[in-house]
């Protein structure tokens, strides 16, 4: 996986993995060229963590062949897992905050997020094209249920048709 970021002065740096703080060395990247992999770029450090109200303009999804201006999304970047199966759950809307990739069903997602409680899932990406997932508001596949369809990216709870921060377990269907 590879992405090359450029500053307005023409300086460049190549990355092969996620980076929580692109401005840590004083760099101000303005352009990205993606060679391989799918990347999510964020306005703020730590994948927009603690940036409540961060809207869709605060992240950008880039795929191979992209050569784009990233002046508004140059705080951090996440390399999407190379897996083609499973689901990625994100702590915040717009694919922000902590995240965890799962290949199989999970009876309790709470231990995987910082709060250790249901306050931890607000967006998701279903990587499996031909696999759906049932999501539940309680551990052990209990409570209210909804289905996430294969290949779908849900940017927020509304796109998931599910209450915010309530996803506590899920099962492959």
C-alpha cells in the first residue's frame, strides 16, 4: 500500500501505513497521490477523534489513481485494511476515532473501544460484498436489530438506520 503526500513547497513523503498525526513534524501537506490501497484522510489528528460535529467535509476517501488536493483533510490518515471480508466498526461518524476490523461475528464489541461501553460505534464499512451483518443494541445478539448490507459504507448512524452509539454486537448472516 502506498500514498505520496506533497507540501506546497514541492517536498514529498511516501507512506505505507496509517498515520495519526500528519502535522507532527511541522509538515503541511496539500496534495496526495495514491499508488495503491484505499485511504481515509481526516482534517484533524487521531482520525478526527474528539472533533464532535466533524462533518463529511472533514474526511475524504482516496483510492488508487487519485491525485487530489488535501488541504482540508491533512491532519491524519487511515489505510483501510487489505481484507476483502468482514466489517470495520468506527467509534465516530465519518469513519473517525478508534476502529476495529472483524472477520467473524462478535457477541460484545464494547471491549474494543476506549470507553468500554456502548458509546463506541457510529459508522461502519462492510468489506464483504456478498455477506450481510445483523447488528444489535445489546451484547449476545439481543435487543433491537438491523441489517447492514454487503459492500455498504455507512458514514453515520442514520446511514446504518440504527441508534447512535448503540451497536453492541453483530452476527454474520
